[in-house]
C-alpha cells in the first residue's frame, strides 16, 4: 500500500478510529484513490466527500443542534407560556438544567418537540429554522451554530489526503 500524498503516513490516517475492517477499508480506498497513475486514481478535483450525521456536519456536544434548536424555541415561546416556568421538561430547559432534562429522557424531549414544532406550516417551520440558523450561537464556542462551527466544506479537497 502506498503512503498518502503530502507526507502523511498510513498511521496518521483516522487516528481516533479503532483498528478493524471499516478503518482498513477506508485507508485502502484512500490509498488506491491517491496513487497517481494507478488504475483507481481519482484526481483531487474529482473527489467528493459524503458526511454522515456523526459530528462531521455539526456538533453533537454539548447537545445535537436539533436539540439546541428546540431549547432555543422553548426560550422564545416561554413568555407566551408562563406555566412552563414550573412544568418539566420546560423548567429544565429554561433553567439550563441538563441533568434534570436528561433524567426526563425521550418522553421529555418529545414533549419539547411537540410544543415547539406543532401548529406550523412547512413554510413557517422552514422560515423559523432559517432565522434561528442566522442568529444561533454554539453554547461553548459562541460561534454561529452550524456554518461557523464547521464551515461549508469544499469537499473536493477533503476526501483524500
């Protein structure tokens, strides 16, 4: 197997992955695709990346962005629902009490989603999400939630080293 381009070694590739069939397969594919003149060579301008919902497109910590959207919607809608100040799971969100929220589990999360998403048309929901994306900030990094955290990638240069 040939070394990746630009001086990286095979050992440098996917350092956080456990050794196994998946890692081996990816490394072998990348190696074959980056051997200039090889039968499976893919020129850098033809390389395309496909990302999974595994933290490569958006952060999963401290929470998934879909959840952060729901939490922000609770905060926006809370003035119209003073009862949420004393009712779980809304109270946990309003107080940033993630321990209580986690203890409420899937049922609590579903209640939040129903309260923040129900009654909107598709167009209203799309506008609400776009408005949120334009102003939301990542809780830790204080940057725009989606696009500044992981800027849109020019994927042609990202697949293979």
